[in-house]
């Protein structure tokens, strides 16, 4: 029931009924509804800002997972890039060096362009990171494709140059599977006679006098020389293709100049002739007149683990035997 209101009238000394106008009632109703609407909006806004709905929580968790996966993929891309660079290095510095067929820099370093590629990623939150990953993967794909073609070319060269592969020095000159005979490597060492730092141009292998010395590749004996100092009794084998090997401080020769030798053939015996402090073999690899580290040419008779161990042993700055 609607409540009736009265107002005292001093002129008539009586109470008159109060009649509320419709527009006043409407205005009050509108004010109430407006206040309620504003208050509701404030509550809703605060809820959206400070309270996550179940869907929002799920989306935030998914975004966090995506960010984590992006970082994981970045790490994998970096690892793959390092592996590809290592393959390129071996291809250029070992395999192509052997065949004398370097890959042109213009081909090896050719880019794919595309700084404006993947425009559809611009609007994404992590668009920049995703674009960088796409570009890096494109680069890796290009490098892998070039490397694949390079290996195809090397395979063709290998088939054509079987005799060359047999000629290149690729084994150790004396049996040394356990690597215990490796005494001094290539590089600066202490001279045993003058006690000064001197560049050692080969690798020393310790062994008893009379131990067999083997040719490390097919070739022709270029010289057989006897001297009282320096290399002492030594042999030089010309393998062709710009390769020569030297075997020094021998006690005996098993070949003479002009003889054809094959890889593994016994060409002399270990001794201590010339400038030498104890029985050993001083071995050198010469490529196009330049003396190289023999450690780079033992890939035919050492496993990867043995090769790493041999590199470690040969790098010690110890005293040479000659």
C-alpha cells in the first residue's frame, strides 16, 4: 500500500495531503538507477582489472608456456647454428683443402635477404622474436643446403681422385694406437741442446731403436740422406698433389731414391742419428712447400676420441727430442 504523506498548514491550522508530482518521482527513480549503474560499472571494471576469470588464467598460463617454448627454441637454433659452422669449418679447412677445391666465398656467404619477410608477425606480442627465429632458421636451411651440395661435390671429387686419397699422408708413421709413443708435437718447444724456445716443425714419436717406420701415403721416395747433425739419416717421400713427408733420425733405410712406396710400407727403422737425444722418429708433413701440423693428417687410423686425446697430448709445451 502506498504511504500517504501530510504537511501542516499554519494558515488553516490543519494538515493537508501532500501530492507528489510525477516528474519528481521519475527524477528520483532515474537518479537511483543511474547511481546503481555507475556503481555496477565500477564493480565490473575492478573485477576485470584485479580478478582473472578462469579463461584469463588459462590464457595467461598458455602465454607463459609459449614464451618458455620460444626461449627453448632459441637455444636449439643457436646450437644448430654452431654445429653448421663446425661442419663448414671442417669442409673448408680439411676436406676441400685435401682436394684443392675451395668453395667460393660468394656462394658460402650468400644471403637470402628478406629483412621485411613475415609481415604477418608484426601485430603479435612476440612478433619480433618469432621473426628473428624464422630468419635464423631460413639462414640455417640455406647453409645446410649449400653444405649438402658441397658434400655431393666432394663425393664426386673423391671418386675421381681415389689415387689422390691413397697418396695423401693419413696415418701415423709408427704403430701408436694407444698414443703412448707421442712425445712432442708441432709448435714452440724447448730445444734439448740449446735450452731455448724454438719452433718444432714436426712431431716426435718415441720408440725403441729398430722399430718399423711406415710410409703414411702412396708416393715416390724423393731422397735418402745420411747426415751427422740435423735430421741425421732421413727419408723424404713425394706423394704428389703438393704433399711430401719427412722421416728423420733413422737407424736404417729400407728404400732408395726413386722407389715407389704404398701407405703402410716399411721404409726404415727408428734410430737416434743426427741432432737427437734418444731413439725416436721425427715426422713432418709438407704441403706445397709449407710445413703443417702432422696431427691434422691422422684421420685414417684414429677414432674421434683418440684424435682429441692426441691433440691434447701434442699441445703440451714440453721439450722436443731434437
